[in-house]
């Protein structure tokens, strides 16, 4: 309509479609998703809108956009990026692949990796460049992820740190939503070093107390 006015047209061909608010949201998001230049964060916000406004779940979204459930899970996870990481993605400093790896971490780890002197970068001084997605994944696996099967405490212990609960039902365990971590074979991997070390600390203290008695 606006383009027609600007072009001086008296008439324009239109298709009038009656639809509900939910129909409109669906068409808007699905059609928008077909654009090649759509930003990953825009995609994520669109999927979130479908879930909130049209009661879609992740399998339904995946079916509509003909993508895997893992793709939808990972896109939605981008909404948990800290502002610094969102800015890196928006400015093209990192790719969606980098951003997904960061989004799967806790905010503290994201903040550390967003710094110039972190494992996200290689080289020195002003010549520092962002590492490849594979190198970043390897760094996170070596430096941040922790194997729950080799922990000193029992991963099923719900009382060790009550506010954290057992590791087996924790949302920060890679096996809780396997589709979010399709690249990680070990499903008993902890993505929250702070919580992990807190449990080690409490377990060790309790063990020492028992020994002293």
C-alpha cells in the first residue's frame, strides 16, 4: 500500500485473507523464517512467539519450518545469550555456531568467554581473531564441561546442595535435553562448573567431618 502510494498508483492487486491473531502470528513467523538474511536472534524470537501466542511446542515448530527439533532447541537457546554475546552475534563478530556454544553455558562462563583474552580468541593484541566453531567447542569441552560420572559426590544426591537438587534431573546436564547437545556424546556432562565445585566442596567437608568423628 505504501509502495503503491509512493509510485503514484491508483490501484494495486491485493489478496485479503481473514485470519485470527494466532493465524497471523503463524504466517508471520513461518514466512519470515524463509528469508535467507534473517538474523538467528530474530528466528529465536519468532519461535518463542509461536510458543507463547499460538501454543506451539518444539516438535510442532520443527515440523512447520521443516527443520530438526535440535535446530529449534538451539535457536531458542540463543535467547539466553548475555548482552555482550548478543552484540558479538549481531555485529557479525561471531557466527550462529559460536553463539549456540556460548548460549549453552551459564552466564558467568559466557561473560568470561566474551572477553578479548578468552578462549574465544586466538593471536595477540589487535590481531586477535575469533577461533573456529570446532576449536571453541574443544576449548569448552576441555576447560568448562565436567564429567558427572567421575565426580566425588553421587549425582543422584538431592540433599547435598538442596537448592541445586540431584544432577540427574538438572536442566544444566547435557542429557536433560539431548536435542540441545547433539554434538556431545557424554550425556552426564555438567555445564555449570560453579554448582559442580560447590557440591565437591560440601561433599568433602561432610566426608572430613565423618572421618574426624
